C-alpha cells in the first residue's frame, strides 16, 4: 500500500515538474517494494 502512495506522489510531482520530489518518490517506492515479501510487487 505504501508503494501505491509513492506512485501517486510521483505522478503529482511529475505533473507539476517537481523533479527532485519525483526522483525521491521513485527511490522510496523501490524501497517500499523491497520491504515486502511479495515477488509480484517487484
């Protein structure tokens, strides 16, 4: 669920051209996916 939130943050940041925040959202989204044992999320 946290990865989905970061996906939304990325979409909003990219839409408003806040590239630093978009890059941070992608990094945090990858981290959130790595924390769960579900291989489908990766």
